[in-house]
């Protein structure tokens, strides 16, 4: 059950002040001032999005997916920018709330482990059960399968698990996607089933949850 407005707002305010990854880190501290970026409302969301961590643009803006990967993700979902940023219907809870910094090859470092360990249990309990969970990348998928007691659905490699998307949807109400980063463009070309088979189902689910008469938060 979702927490009351005051309780959830207080929890989100505490997350906004969190400095664990800088002051009490697991390993190397965050190399810059933390700026947690997430989006939650005060009722159970129709859709929960869980990716990796904010990138440089989201870190600068304080707004999740305010970059080209966000444009691709909104196209995958079939939603407008206004719908995407409606916290009453779509919650965005990444595995790491702060931009983790860049690695030597120029990509982003993995999500900080402190976030999920410190905050995810309380936050996900507080916002309540979504109509559908959409995960982006392996860390988010593993986390949400474990939370549902369905870790056995992680079929070895991420590619194999993504290909078993029908099972994930039927048994865990999860649709697992690759991260919408440009770095995954070649993966998308090698896996045409993603556009042809999965995306129509994803868009139909999103349309039903967000827009169907009598459905949640229409």
C-alpha cells in the first residue's frame, strides 16, 4: 500500500539530502557533489521505470532522462513528454540516484550500490505496487526480480532474459528493456524482434494503464 502524502514527501526529502556515497561510501567516494534524481508521486504509479543512474544532462537539470536516451525511451513507451513527467502516473526510480561519474573509456560508471541498499526498500514500499514495472538494463532487472522472489527468471545472460520477455511479463509484471542509450543501437539492429514484437505489447500496456477509460490515473 502506498504511504500517505506526508510520509512519502518526507522520505523523498531525506533522499534528496543523502550524501552516503560521498561521506560513507562503499569503495571510492562519489567524485562530485551528490544530486539525487528521481520522480515519484503520492499514489501507486501506473508505471514504474527503473534504469541505472542519471547521466550528465540529468545531473545538470535534476530531471530524469532529460537527454537523447529519454527521447528514445519515450518513443518506445509511446508517451508524450508531459505524460512521461507526470509523477502521479509514472514513477522513475533508478538503481543509483546520482550521476556516478565517468569511467576511463568515457562511459558512465555503474550505479552506486549505496542507493538501492539504503533507500529502495522503503521507497518502493511507500509508493506501492505499480501496474507495470519497466526495467532498463541488468542491474534493475535483477533487483526487481529478486524483490518479487523471482530471481530464477534471470535466464543466464541479459540477452537471453530479454528474449524471454513474455515470461517476465506473465509471471512478474515486468517488461525488461535494454538501456535506451545510443550505445545499444547495434544491439537493437541485431535483435529486430524487439521493435517487431516487444514494443507493440509495451505500448499497448502503457496505453491501457495511462489512458483506458476507468483505468488508473486517466
